C-alpha cells in the first residue's frame, strides 16, 4: 500500500527547497543613501569646480571628491547640497561621470536643485543653497570619486 502522506511531505520539502533556491538567486534590490556636497565653481565661458562630500549608506559614511567642468557659465559661487543617491547596490556605484543640462542665475544667494545620473544607473537628487554670483546656460559634467 502507498503511503500518500509520505509522498506529500517529500513533495512539500522539494517545493520548499526550490522556493528557497529561487529567492536566494534573485538579484539584490538597489537601495538609497543620503549625500552631502560642498562645491565651489568659478568661470568665464568655461567654468571649473570641485569640492568634497560624503555618502551615508547602510550605516557607514564614505568620503567623496567632486570635480566638474561646465561651458556657458559666468561668475563665482559656492553650493552646499544635500539629497539622495538612489539605485545603489554597493557604495562604489556612486563613483562615475554625471551630466546635466540647465540654466539659472544666482545673485548673492539662491536655491539650487539638480538631478544627475551616471552610467551605473545611480541617480543623484540634490537641493541646497548657492552663494555668490553665477549666470549660466550650460552643459555640465561632474565626476564623483571615492576617497
């Protein structure tokens, strides 16, 4: 006589093992970290900027370096930006080249908002204060590196 309950238990065990293997083989989902940057910029037609920042991700802090070049800018300014870095799988995903197109003017101070993406799919959404004078109609490139 067949022991049906034994086969049911065996089938349930096999299905459970398959489910565990399938779930563990799924790629890990990307997460979001917070970022803070302090960047200075100066230029007449061609602008050059740089600064430093930090990434807070999974309970750890990572120092960052920011370097940039822009075309179509006149003035000198400093920006303190805060925001998020989304679609991170590892902290090193934030490193890379970012680009943005924009226009703006700041005299003595103003609010700056920017959204940038790199080749790894990381999206930086930043906002903050800009101090100084800057008029721009520009194409900007920013490189973020880990220190």
